[in-house]
């Protein structure tokens, strides 16, 4: 009985202290959760005293945990300068997020920040909510505060970089990523994104350096080898580009863009047989129509007019632009009457990206295929062998 009286007295004193000096004096409703737990424990003790019930071990443990142990732990954490009020509110915000109530979560988090501006977790959770809602600028502001509080949060560096890129601030994103990879060179996502942005911004030397670094940490990524090949191509390093494209299709046999690039480089070196094989492999998706078009040129080189006409008409059926191109190409003059004008102006279902189109045009201009096609057709065998030597780019 004495133990129950002591328990009741201590629990009531703790309850009164938290209510009067923690919640009321500080005007902080966060302690309501703790008071609720205490109330449950005190009520269980009251039932135990009045009705001699709830005497089992489990119920006694719960009573002590709720009424005495929990508040003592809270006081200890506060003594150690760990803000329990903040922790409890963050737990509440996380609960709201869990149940998809972002509005209430934001209210709680903003309230936390108003009291504890250095709350790392509150700023980060609020930034994530803003990001989810599409408020990218607000998200960046919060993420910057997160970095101020914890400069070693490299994931936040990356998130800011992504948001800057999405806002079109690519130069700022590049600088942020450069800072990040200098601190964490093994972070694959940062390496890959930085290399891609440098390629998009036509900073090819820097892009090559970054792709080489990215491959060190992600050596089975076909996309990295392909993009490295694009950067080498734009730097006129065609032999290195070829090796990258070969590695790409080795890792991913369905990477049709890489087969197409191999076909272009084979034409550059006047390896017509290899070019034909590569273009046949690339007849799919966004490279389908242009592969047919290149094959049509190859079959004109081989003086196979029937196959040339079939392929050029296949390209035109997919994309109308090849009709105008074919009519204007000197190489197709002998089969002009076989080129069928489509009834409707067809457009490809899968359109080529701006970057892919730009690099295709660059390579086409570089080796200036049409300038040499007529010559190749009418050269004797000895001259054809000479044309297998790589041509210097015409830039």
C-alpha cells in the first residue's frame, strides 16, 4: 500500500510540475502529449488502488513508464540540452506527413522554426514538403538553411542542385555539384548529373573528365559510356568515341542510339559494311527513320537501287522531312522516280531529343557524307580502298 501511495504522490507532483511550469508558464502545448500519457498512468493506478485491479506485471510497468519514467527521461534530455519539446513536435509533424496531411505538418514545422530556428530536422522536413508541392524556390531556401546547420549533409547539396537545374539555373547547379563532388567524389548521382549538365552546356572537355570519374564509381552504366562517346565525338576524338559506343552496346544490346553512332563513325572511316550492320541494328524507336535513311545512302553506294528506294520510302513513311531531304540529295537522283510522296505529312511517334539531333547533325556535317558518295560509287576498286582511310573532320 505504501508503494502505491508513493507512486500516486510522485506521479501527481510530476504531472503538476509539467502542467504548471512547463506548459502553462512557457505557453508550450507540446507537453500535452506527455501529460496525456501521465494521465493514463495515473488513471490506471487509481483503478488499481480503488478496485485492486490491474496488478499484473505488464500493467505496473505501463503505469511506471507513463507516469514517472517518461517525464524523468524528458527532464534528463532537457538537462543534456536536447530539446524534447522540439522532438515531440517533430514527431507530430512526421505523423501528419505519414497520413498525407502536409498542411498540418507545415503548420507544426513553421511553429517549431519560429521557436527553434536552428532545428535541422524541421527545416529539412519543411523543405521536402515544399519540394513535393512544387514550391522549388521555397524548398531551396529551406535546404540552404539545412546546409548552414549541417554542411556535411551531401544529400541536401544534391537536392539543391536538382532544384536549380529544374529552375533553369544550370550554371548555379554546376557550381553546386562541383562543390559536392570535390567533397564526395564517390557520389554516383552527383558525378552523373554534373557530367550530363556539362555536356548539355557544350563544355565537352570538362564533361569528358567528369564522365571518366563517374565511370570509376559506376562502371556498368551504359548511359555514361554513351554520353562519354558523345562528348568525344564533339571533340573530334572519333576513335575514342567508337570505343565508348562499343562498350555501351556491350552493356546494353538494346541501346539503339549507340548502334546508330557506331554506324556514323563507320561511315566516317568509309567502312561501309560495318556501317550497314550498325544501322540495321539501330532500326528502332527514335533512330528508326534516320537509320532507314542512312541505309538508303549505303545501298546507293553499293548500287542497289531497289533496296535504297525501299529504305528511303520507309524513312519517309515514318517522318515526312526525309521526303524533302531525299529529293534534294544528289545521291538519290538515280531513284528519284521511285521515291513515293506520302499523302500525309507523317511525324515520328518518338521524337529525337534536341541533344541527339544536334550531335547527329554535327557528325553528318563533319564527315560531309554526301560530298563523297557520288565519288565512291564511280571509283574503281583501288580508289575505294583509299577511301577507307579516316577522313579529317570538316570544321
